[in-house]
C-alpha cells in the first residue's frame, strides 16, 4: 500500500545519508516521533561511538553508545513492532555490558522477525557468553540455517558442539566453516580434534 511504499522510500533515502547527522537532526526537528529518523540518528551516533572505541577513547565511546540507546528507545516507543530497533538496542546494551537488557532486546527482535539471522545469531552468542550454551544452541542453529554462507555461524556452532561433547556436530560445522574460509587454523584444529575423538571415543559423539 501507499504507507508501505512511503516507508520503503524513506528508508532508502535515509540510508543514502546515514553519515549526515544534520539530515537526521532536521528530520527529527520537523517530524516529531519519526521512528525511522530516530533509529537512523541512533545508528549514526553508534558509529561515532565505535570509531571512538577504535581510537581507544573508551569513555567517549560509552557516552556515545548511551546517547544512541536513547534514540533507539524513542524509536521503539514510536514504532514498537519495528524489529530492527530492538536488534540495535541489543547491540548497544551488549556493548555497555547490560547483558540482561541485551537478551531481552534480542529476544523481542527474534519474536518479531524470526527470519533475521542477525538477531538469532546475536542472541545465541550472548547466551553462550553467559555459559547458557544449551539455551543458546537453537538460536545459533537457526542462524546457520538462515545464513549458511556465514563463516562465524558455523565456527561458533563448532565451538559450542565441542563444549557439549557433540563431536560429530562440531566436525560437520568445522567442515562447513572451512568450506567458506579454508585456511582458518581454529576450524582446522577442531576438525582434527573431532576426528580423533570420534575414532577413540565413539560413545561421546552425542549431545
């Protein structure tokens, strides 16, 4: 419909000007509650925070990330069914080490858009970081299925399967990862270790 077309055109237009803070400030000034402009402005500020971190300006990075979070929060309030902003909130909250908040945001993003491999992957990784490996496994598996050419998805799954003593699964994921990035030393090592484990400890292949 007309609303969908208008939103699509606006998103394309804003994407072309992502690096222009003045554009977003103007859009926010002339259109109150513009969820897309709020989100794009948050992305612009988040990028500045990432750049500050790269320059080892950690306190400035934290300040900018928290500022970006405020715009994401406003965007979510204006359009609570826009999954991408929950994903962006999760990324920011993870960066500032609010893992509980990040998990909630990623879960909402997955609920709204189950086909988003990014949200599935980030949620699975977060749970793995918190040592809730079995809980995170279905999300990592979903991400690998949704994005089969993503090296990181298979590599993380290989590591997770090793921790679960699922050597057959780890071996399969290491092989898939090596198909994408043949020279990766970590995946070559996991592949070799799993082959040895399956040969000498066949009873430990299951989850």
